[in-house]
C-alpha cells in the first residue's frame, strides 16, 4: 500500500537517537516545556492532568523515536495533544523531557510492607484493585508506581480533589419510573448514558427514561488528610511506588 510505504519512509526519516541534546537545546526545550506542557504535566514533570514524566521509563515513549512521535502527534483519544512545532523544537523538548526523568525521585521515608497493610486497613482496597484484588469504583492502581511519583501520590491521598482527571464525572440519574442510579460516567451519547456504580455494576440508561440527571466534576475519593498519621501516609505512598504492574 502506498501509505505503508509512506509510513516506513517517515519512520526511516526519524533518527533513532535525539540529535539535539546540547545545553543550549535543553535550555530552549525547557522554555518550550514551561509554555506548552507544564500546565498539564506539572513544572517538574510530576504529572497532574497529564502523565508523570519524571520517571526513569516512560511507558508510551521508551525510545527517542517514540517520544518524538508522542510529542509530535499526541496520543489519540486522550488529552495529550499533538503539536505543530518544527522538528528541531520537538527534539529539544524531547531532550528536556528525558532530563525530567533523570531527576532523583523524592526520597520516600515510608515502609512499603507496612503500607500494604494501611492500604487494606484504611479501606483503599474497597475502591481500587491491585492485580485482580479489590473494588472497582476507583481506577486500578496495579501500575500506579510507574505512572506517578511520590510527591503526586502523597498529595493525591491527602487531598484528592486537587487533581481529578479532566474527564472524570460523578453522575446521578433519576428515572421516570422513580429509580435512582449513581456512579462514575463511562460514556454518553445522544440516546443513552453509561455509568458504573460503587458496587462495580454497569448501568445503561436511555435518555428518554430520564427525569433528571446531574453530572459533577468531583471525586468520591475521601481526603485522608488528618485521617492517616504521617508515617501511615509515607508507608502507603512507599507501597504504591512499588506497584509497577508486574504482579
Ligand atoms: C491538555 C493536557 C496536556 C498537554 C498540554 C500536554 N500533555 Fe502530554 N499527556 C497528557 C495526558 C493526559 C497524557 C496521558 C495520556 C494517556 O496515556 O492516557 C500525556 C502523555 C504524555 C507523554 C507520554 C507519557 C508516558 O507515560 O509514556 C509524553 C511524553 C507527553 N505527554 C509529553 C508532553 C509534552 C512534551 C507536552 C508539551 C508539548 C505535552 N505532553 C502537553 C496531557 C497533556
Ligand atoms: C470511595 C472510594 C475510594 C476510596 C476509599 C479511595 N479511593 Fe482512591 N480514588 C477513587 C476514585 C473514584 C479515583 C479516581 C478519581 C480521582 O482521581 O479523584 C481515585 C484515585 C486515586 C488515585 C489516583 C490514581 C492515578 O492514577 O492518578 C490514587 C493514587 C488513589 N486513589 C489512592 C488511594 C488510596 C491510597 C486510598 C486509601 C488511603 C484511596 N485511594 C481510597 C476512589 C477511592
């Protein structure tokens, strides 16, 4: 197919190693990053609305070429946008993004083994799966340690409302026949709304059956500030950092 040839040609066109990694490139890359990326990825790449970039290995951009492509084309069906910068600027950004990954992770004081106990004892497991174990009203945390750094995790547990994903919605529906369903928005279209309730049950409701619906950008995750001791907090963060998707 002509387009396969084109794709191969374009791939061949991207050098395997970043050709722009001098001090001057990094400085310019940092400037571009602060202007265009920091709003979502955080000023030091710690993540927020965007993924954590301050990790040694980026799952979607392990090689220089894949990093280049992610920055140029974005990631379809996510909030990660493509960009119209020229080739050199994309490489300079890539160089800076790599430097964020080399920054030492915030040292964590906690004890991961104790943290596993906190995770169960304080009810986190009721809403989050690790591997196959756990509740499903919150996202799986099986690989959270490869996506997020310690500072982000600590902040998330203390004050979850401070970093709710852009698309996350809590939905409450009252139907014309007097039923109520509430849960997390999975999908909606012109005719129906799909949600998952706190007991991990899936509901699809026809719009014509709906009396009232409210959608709120808030999180059902409780804030644990003051509910965990400082050492429990450190422990549970240390535990989450060990969760890298391989168990
Ligand atoms: C509107 C928010 C937003 C902006 C602006 C944004 N990103 Fe992203 N980015 C995201 C999100 C969300 C993801 C995670 C997508 C996913 O995998 O679900 C992401 C993913 C990435 C990844 C892949 C990370 C991984 O885990 O492999 C890289 C690299 C990246 N962004 C770099 C950048 C750079 C460089 C810029 C600036 C040019 C930028 N992003 C601007 C939201 C954003
Ligand atoms: C009542 C359910 C519930 C409980 C209990 C709960 N969470 Fe959550 N959690 C959620 C939901 C829903 C989200 C997704 C929305 C958001 O980010 O706020 C979430 C998000 C998270 C995230 C962000 C994941 C990511 O990829 O960024 C982390 C980390 C987290 N929870 C850890 C914990 C820990 C640790 C505990 C226990 C101390 C806990 N949660 C207790 C429901 C819960």
